């Protein structure tokens, strides 16, 4: 591969043979497109796709970022809890093998939808896909962390306050210029914290392009990219997921400028209603929903700022990372409009 982060299969192959059943043979690696955070590769054995390798990026990393060890643990814990995941197979903390620590998971064949509008599908099929996304997220949020052996996967309670503080630090550590909307959110979010205490397993970046669907059915075969997972409030996870309804298709592959009824995609309010019926976060207070949306957009802007800074430092996983500087400001602006009441929370 031409990618500068191409894997050294000469070093990797012996490690795989020793640690992963079924990995004996000629190993080839192909980097998946996208992946702004942890570079991810398809590993084929004698030409057949068999495994996926996910590793930390190169360079100096922020504390607690790119936590592949946590991804490995949570997917192992959820294998038999009703949430479909790619089976984790082996974890390597030796940076000498491929340059950074990594883990191996089983390859899951299926469909991956990058565009939230699901082009190429019928309205009936789109409706079924969205209902399945809704169902699996509600199942995840209904799991008691202790039942999955994850009671220590994060600190219980006070989630929003801790996360606002964390992402403020992350943003400050990667800030390249002043973004007025971020400064307003940094002040507004702590002052308006609703004090919600529920604690569940949250994915952190649940969206259509982090899901693998069965090749021939509207069924999720695997939820991917658990890097940001922790114990937190389900509303935060839900708001992160529903950001797609708030952003346009052109730059963000979103839904805000789409004709949802014609596409067969539920409105934000209908999607929230169905989730609540499934026992996700219970009845959703409009003020709590406004706060969760503002927080989700603030966090997303901070993440984009981090991607942009890594691009400037030469460590980003994808060349498109350089676009995220401008988009961090756009997302922060949307977050502030929701926080200030200029944009309706739509409940």
C-alpha cells in the first residue's frame, strides 16, 4: 500500500500465528478508507478476508485518547448481551510490531452506510434500517453495567459535568484559534448542567457508518468503533446519534436538508418517541434534550479540533482531517444556537 502507515506484515505475521487461531498463511493488509482516529486495516489470509486490525495512530497522543484497550474490553464484555459486535481476538501492547499498540477482531461481512440518507435503498428499507439502529441503541442502554462485568468501566453519575470538563481540556490542548461559539458553550454547559445521574454503557459515536448491516436484511451484524465508550448518561449517547438530523448532507452526510417522509426516514421526534417506547432513557424532558444536544455538538467540535490539530502535526489518519478545523467552528455554532434557544430542540 502507498499509505505511510502501511503495516509491516513481515513483523505482524509471526505475531498473528502465535496469538490468533486461523491466522497461519500469507497475510496481506489493506487500510480501510476514512478513520480519522484509529487507523483500521482489513487482514486477509491467503487472499481471503479474515480479520480486522485496529491500532493507535502515530505521534504524541492526548491522555486517554485512542483507547483501543477499552474497545477490546467492551466488545468482549458485550458479546453475549444482545448487542452485536465484532468478536475481539487478541490485544497487543507492544508498539514494536506495527508501530503502535493494536488489537485484532473478527472480520464481519455486510453493508456499511456512510450517508445517513441511505442512497440506493427504498423508503421501506430505509425505515427498517433506522428502526434497527433505534432498537440496538435502546438494547445497549438497557444493560446494567454490572451484568456485563463493566461496573468499573467508568465513573458512575455526574457524567455531563465530567465530560464537559474533559472535552474542554482536550479542546484547549488542541486549540489553534479562537472559536467564539466554543467559548460560549464552555461557559454555558457547566452553568446549565441538569444533574442527571443515570449511568449506562454508552457507545460514544453511534451512527450509521459505525455499523455493519447484514448483507441481505435490515439487521445490525456489528457495532464498530467503541473508542469513546464508557459509563455515562444514555441521553448523551442518543444526542450524539441524532446529530445526523441536525446537519446537512453536503458536508456532513446528514439529514437536516432532506425530505425525510419521502425517504422513509423518521423525524427526530418520531425516532426519540420510538426509542423511549423501547425503554432507552425513559420519558425525555425537553430541557434535558436541549442540553444533551448542545453537549453533543460541543464534544463533536472538540473532537474535530483535535483531528485538525493532528493533521497540522502530521499525525492524522486521513488527509481529509484538515477539513475539520472549519467544521469544528460550524458544529460549535450549531451547538450554541441550540443552547441559546435560537434553534428548536424539536421535541
